[in-house]
C-alpha cells in the first residue's frame, strides 16, 4: 500500500534523475498505469532500490544509428513488459500503447492520424490542429512545455542551459499536468487527468504546484517547439493585452522580441501578427503560414 513517506521519498530523489516528477507521482498513485523513460543504469538502480513495488522493463531501441535505452515502469509487471515489448515490434500498436500509458483514447486516435500522415513531428501543425479543435483552453491540458515526448534529450538539455533560464526553481521538465498530446485543449478526459495530478502536487508540494499553475495558466504565443512566448496578460475580444513576458524564455527572433517587450497589445490573423502599444502599431510580423504564430489563452480551466 502506498504511503505518504514513499511520495515524500520520490519528491526528494527524483531531482537526482531525469524522470518527470508529476508523471512519476501519477504512477505511484495509480493515475497512470505505466510510464516510459530513457533511464540510465544508475537511475534504474536508484528507482529499484527505493521503490521495490515498481517493475522496470528495459530494452535497447535502435533509432537509425542511435541506441536508445528505453524503460517502462509500472506496479504491474506484465504491463511494464508488454509496453516495452510493443515499442520493440516492427509495427507498433499505438492504440494499445496509449491505453497502457493511460492516455485518453480520443487523444491516442487523434495522434494516430498524424502518424498515418507522417505529420507527428510537425509540432506547429499538431498544436495548431488541437488549437482549432478547441472551444476553450484549459491549463490542465497545457502540454506546450512537455518536450520529452517530442524531441531527444540533447535538444532538451541545450534549451535548459539557455542562459536566460538559469536557476529555475525546479527542473523545467516538471511544468506539466499531462504527459500526452491532447486531441484538443478542452478534452474532458485530459482535464480529469490534469486535475488529479494537480491535486496530488497541491497536497504534497504546494509551492511547486503553485509555480506550475502560474506558468501554465497564461496566454501563450506559439510558433513551434522551443519557439513560444508566455505572457502576463489576457486575451479580450481577439486582442492580447499584456504587461510583460514571463519565464521560461525561448530563442525568438531578436527584432520580434524587442517590439514585443516594448508593446502591450498583440492582434493576430491568418497572415500577420501586429504588435501595438496603447492601440498604436509598433511592428507587423508577416506570417509564413497560418500555423506560424497563434495564441492559446490558457486562462480558463
């Protein structure tokens, strides 16, 4: 039976690994049946020694010339083994993997459509489709700072060492309530998972949860993975009114960022992004496509 001491132990030990704390706590408390991660030998040993109730099944995946040590963690031995076996098959059953990982079926099937059209790595397009499918944008579904399932570790490491993001209060990979790509940002099943994870964090690490919520419940101007801007502001009648840009910071074109830092309003349509200050235009950014810059107003829950 899970005890509070085990959760506290996880909170202390996880920063020594590259595991994602909200996701790991969701595994310990049965919100998620299985999680997967690229564990090295030391990390796997640390988890086995301190959480004997967890089973870890590992395999080496060959991605072109790369050898990827992928592990599945679960309280259920057969779930862990089944998940890692599925990842090693030539024709991966994504629906079954999604079920084992606790992802909503609607989100799995939505992502499968991108895979079938070879669009799964087009982060801008995938995010734009979820944006267009949504009536509201719940911060519980805000996965835009969840990079681990979309890029390799070297790219995440390069971003985390970006000088403007020095000394974050905790690892940037913790900024998430869900670990999957939602079919839409008001997906009821994704919101339920996000709320359960949020409640768990609030109970045991309220300061961390407060920082996560304060970051995820903001309007975001999204261009692409590692290319987005978080605002202290609100979207009203199609106009983003903002006071400042918030961390974490991303590598955005310097000219565009200079005008954004000097402005306080943004209006976006299919062709352009207009930056204004007190209703006067400062700069117009010509979009390369409809997906090249759009605002997700993660104010609503």
